[in-house]
């Protein structure tokens, strides 16, 4: 079974003493030294915004239709993950019922 993807992350290159973004097989140097962790984290945040925005494969109108359909179906919540996955949490609506004793 293949390992699950861990997503883009910061990695400290010990030889160069610089931070690098690792994204699957792709590496992007941040230009930040070992001491510039905050700048490297900002670089990663900007990288995620720039690269993950392209991964969304649905329009805003599509999302609105999904949310409306989920509401009509009685969904408790609609969650859109950063990778573009839409998760609909359905809440079971069970009416309380009295349990009858078959011996009565």
C-alpha cells in the first residue's frame, strides 16, 4: 500500500543551512537561512496560496449548488478542504420512538 501524501512542507537543508519547500517530488528553495524560520513559514504560506488555488476544479456556482442540495437533504455541515474535496456531513434525523414490550 503506498504512503499517503504529506503535502507541501518546510525542510531544513543541513548542508546549505537554508529552508526548502518540499512538495511531492518538487523542491523550491525559500532563500531563507536556518535562522529565518518565520520568513520561511511566510514563504510556505504564500506558496500554498499560489499553488493550491489552481487545484480547485469547481466554480463558485457549483459550490453554491452543492450547499443548497446539502441543505435540502438535511446536511449538518458542508466542509471544503484545501485540496478541493467537498465533504457533506449528513445528520441522521431520527424521531424518538417508544420501545414496546412484546410481553404486554
